[in-house]
């Protein structure tokens, strides 16, 4: 789902909220991503925790040419659902 679809779906499900309020609600995700980049961890009780994981670089090989390629180290986001979320999903 894209951002505009999320705003539209939330507005349809919550007719008491104005479109401006729904847009502000969706903008919370942007604030969360900024906080995650700065602090490295966000925990939402009953939902889960977002963390940043460091991935080390490695040597890969191009399957068509067999050339060696160096894949650089990078950081990636990781989500771990809470126990209550896992129970609801299962």
C-alpha cells in the first residue's frame, strides 16, 4: 500500500477525522523513521520494536560473468513483533 492509499483507507474507516488529521497521523511514520536513524531503537508497547542492524560487507560473484564484486557494509532496519502481536498473528 502506498502513502496516498493509506491516507484514503484511514479516512474511510474514520469518518470523524478530517483529511488533515489523517495526513498528520501518517506523518508520524516519518517522525518515527527520523528518530530510528538518530537513536537506533524505537519500541511500541504491544506492537513491537524497530532497530537498526549493521550488516558487514562481503565478496559476491556475478553469476553471468564470474567477476568478483565487493558488496559494501550497510545498515538496515529490523522489526521484531511483540509477544502479544505474535499471538494475534498466529
